[in-house]
C-alpha cells in the first residue's frame, strides 16, 4: 500500500490531466444528449438520449471522485506516512584479549635530582628489581653492545632493543662504586628502538672500576619490562695520575 501511494503521488499531475480530459468529453456528451432529447420524435430516440445523459453524469461523478481521492493521497496521506522504521543493526560480538603486563612494577616517582654530579641524569627512582644479565635479556629490553665484561672508555655507544606494547620511554642507568651503589640515570628517550642504536654516555667522568649498565623500558601505564643489565669495566683517567714524589730542595753550601 505504501508503494502504491507513493506511485500515485509521483504521477498525480498526469491523473489530474486525464481526469480533466475525461470530464470535458463527459460534459460534451451531456450537452449532445440534451440536444438529442429536444429534437427526438420517437420514444426510442428519447431513451437513447436519456441513457447518454446518465452515462455522462456517471463519468463526471467517477472522475471527480478520482480527482478527490488523488488529492487526499497526495496532500494528506502521503505526508503522514513518514519514513519506514530502520531495522536495528546487530551489534557484532567482539572478543578482546587483554595484553599481558610484563611485570607488576610501576613507575611511581619521577626522576629526582642527581646525587652524583658526574652524570647528566639523576638517581633512578625505579623500585628495586632483579634484572636479566647479558644474553639472557628479553627482546623488549636488551643490550647487545657493550657486552658483558667489556672494557669501555670515553664516549660509550649503547645498542640493543627498547620496544614494548604501548611504548612510552626507556632510560639507561649506571651503578657502581662512584654512584654509591645506587642506580643513576644516564639518559632517557621517548622513541622505541629495535636492534639499533639506543644512545651514548660519557664515561670520562667516572673513575675506573666495575660498573653495571642497565636498560629499563616503560609503557604508557608505567609498567616496565624486566630490566637488562650488563656488567662493564670503565677505564678512565680519573685517579690514574700518581701523586708526584716530593724532591728535596738543596740547601746553599750543601
């Protein structure tokens, strides 16, 4: 029914035109029947004229009814139809798998003011955590250079991996006798690295000795991958110069 009403609405002008033509010919027939009745002599002629008049009135009445019905459909019924209700779109069922957290630790405090003036960073506020050593380090936090036990000096370039889900940042830290046994921040970065250059640090400000270099990778929630630790030996010129032996000053006449 809705389709029929919309179809009539689209062609209502044609319907009006056809009905108007039909009414015109019906009126013409009515006029001819009245004239035929006036000049009729025989009863048969009167009957024919009367039938023509009846058919003309019936045609006019029918066409007027069609025009009225079309007007009602176009101007009253069709505007109140509205649009058909949309069927609800089924919501797809999606199963989400939560990404596992590497460790339960979180970064609770920001890096504090450095406790040793020799390093450009500061003392690490990372809670105490056991890290993996050398080749045992995980892919998300791994140092491939320098290697365990390597002797370094001057500017030390660090290579490896620093990448995790929802990556936020990573930092390099150092610990040894010169840091008082605490982790001190060498530098931090906010870009992920995969088997490439991690950064560099200046070892010339440290006295020679055994140190541990650590890489810690954080995600946006403050969680961090198990840190990677590498034991290195720093060879520095600090403290290497021996104290000059005092020489006796000759006395006059000696």
